[in-house]
């Protein structure tokens, strides 16, 4: 008679463990669903940021072109200023020599 009682106790322990496993699996399932939803939202956010980056790039490209032109003008102005300064110095030297 002790065998059926032990079998029932073992079955009860197994059922309790299976119930615990079921709860853990359900918890993991919920966690995975939340994680997947979060990843999907982050993917949408990344796509939104990519679109924003492209808009910014498109609006800044003309500015960069203008800045490149300003750099070219500044380079020309530096050379022109150095040339004018050299000519003024030559004129002053000629004036001192003549006078």
C-alpha cells in the first residue's frame, strides 16, 4: 500500500514542478514579447533619425559649398594682402632711397 501513496506524492511533486516551469516559461514569453516590441520601437526611431540626418545633410550641403567658397576667397585675400604689403614696402624703400 505504500507504493501507490509514494506514486501519488511523486506525481504531485512532478505536477507542482511542471506548474512552476509553466509559470517561468510564461514569464519568459512575456519578457521576449516586450523585448521584441522594444526592438521594433527602437528600429522605428532609428529610421526616423536616418530620415532626419538626410534632411539635415540636404539643408547643410549648400552651406558647406558656401564655406568652401569663403575659404577660397580668404586664400586669395591672404595672397593679395601679402602682395600689396610687399609692393608698399618696395615703394617706401624707393622713396627713402630717392629722398
